[in-house]
């Protein structure tokens, strides 16, 4: 089976020093999906090192709504869009529930 894949140009055979087949590496074809990366599983980081003008580097929380205009509203209004805010508020409200 592996030799057929190599013959058809679909895979590269890797052999050990004694000449036995160790593994086959499939070549990517035009219609194949892109390979998964570690970033696909970890997602986007929500905190980052924020460089201030005075030289300090505190950790800041990444905003969820994208670009923010620094007008009348503070940054706290842009942490979560209105449609997902109840999901984010469920966690701290669960911590504040009275113990039984």
C-alpha cells in the first residue's frame, strides 16, 4: 500500500538505516484542507503586554469588539459586545452566589 502511494507520487517513504520502511509522509494536494496548527486549538489570547509611554509594561485585556474610538466612552464598554455580555457576566455572578 505504501509503495503504491510512493509510486503514484502521493507520499514520500522514510526508511530507517537498515532500509525498512519507518513511515510515509503524505504530500499536500491542491484540494486538501490546510493543516491544523497549535493556534487552531488554543485560540486567541485575551491578555497582552501593554507598553506605556513611561516605560511600564502592565498586562492589559484584549478588547472583544475590535477598534475603539477614545471618545466619551471608557474602554470598559468595549470588553464584550451586548449580545455576549450575559455569558461573561454569568461567571462573576456565579462566584457571588450565597453559599448554602
